[in-house]
C-alpha cells in the first residue's frame, strides 16, 4: 500500500539537519522517505494530507486501519527527545497528546491527531492563552517523574560547574555579573531540585487544539525536577507583544504571577529556578559562540531579580 507513496522531505527540514547534524543529519534525511514508507506499512497507515515539520521532526497526518485519524512523527533519536515517549506514556493523554505506538530503535511515534493549524499562539488574548497554558502545565507537573529521566539535580550541578569556563567568553562585565548572580540563585536551590514530571518546553506553539480536549501539549522534553524550572518558555513567548505594550517588565511579571498562581508555586523559589533557565540559555549561547547575553533573557533576569529583592 504505502511503499509506492511518495514522501516529500521539506527543504527547510533537510537544511536544519545538515546544519546541526552534519553528515549524520544528511544521512538521516536521505533515509527518511524509506523510513516513513516502512512505518506506513508496518502500522497499516494511510497518508491523509501534507506533513509539517519543526527543526528536527517530520509529522505526517495519517489514517489508521480502523479509520481513526493519527499523526506519524519521525525524528532521529537524541538525548533531547529520547524520553519523549516515556513522558507521554506517563501522562496518558491527561493534558498532553496521547501516544498510540512507538518504535524505540528509530524514535518513530504514532500520536493522536491534533489540529496543527490551531496552535495556542492563535489565541490573540495573551491572558486567555496563558490561562490555558497554565492549566495544562499544572496538570502535567502534578505527576511524579518516573525513574530513568534526566534529573534537574544533575543538570543544575553541571551548569554550576560550567560557569567558570564560560565566563571569559562574555565581553561585557555586566553580562558576567548577571551570569554569576543567576548561578548563585541556582546554588541556593540545587539541594532541593524537585521530583515532578516537567515538560521543559511548553510555549504557545507546543499546545495544539484537539477534539478529545480543547487544547493539549505536544513535544515534551521530559525532565524530573521542580515546576519552577518549567516557566521560562511561556514567559518569553510572544515577547514582541510585551514590548509593544510599553512595559515589558510589567507584562513579564503579570505572566509570572499568573503561572505561579496556576501551579501553586512559591514565587521566590520559582524565580530562582527561572533564573536557572536564563543561566542554561546563556551557557548554551556561549557554547554556540556568542559573546553577549540575549537582551530578552537579560530583561527577564533583571526583572525577576528586582522583584525578588522588592
């Protein structure tokens, strides 16, 4: 049935894998059409419209043998995504897309079909969109993390070890001071890293409209840790809107308050772990060759630091 179906690989996806994966990325792209066709056969699926893609994955809308709509997600297995099916199985559709089948060897997943044309970012009212996201996040982090996931304890300790090596790359003394301050906030919390199942990347474009529930989370990067570490993607989402409103810091604190209230978090602790996310982003940027901190991240950190001291 499916082996004769042409699987088109988007040029942007191929370029992303060539840029970030080099020879192995190009090899995965070259093998992708056959991989997709193989799973269409193996799981008795029929293509049902054009696919979509992110930086790493190709998602094909499909119809199952029983006529149910689904989505075939193909991506190379990496440290970042290898536990995605673990988290999805634990949540079992409660606030997140449901996992229908999974092939551990290739990372291929068969997922519940959601409406990719209606991400949460299509909700114009930021407060309403954040209420939806906060409600989903509260449900997701209410679950204890299973064994075998990456742990915030280890990630935080590794970040603190990396700070001295990263510092010389930052040209501005103010950037170096901010990194040290963020590291101090993490050092205060590293002994109590938490044990909840975190999504790690829940922003408006990782929430899609569904039929079973109005909105469901997708693309988790599961992590065991404190829910405060899960807030930043929603805080810096649609940043241009906060700037356009005339007071980005005020809008940021509104979002922060809305999320901490939805999750029932201690604000000071949540601010500390959010500074940890700023630190993580700074270290990643330095690793990528940057010599200055991202201005949005600086504003977030400075705003939360002022609020903590106020």
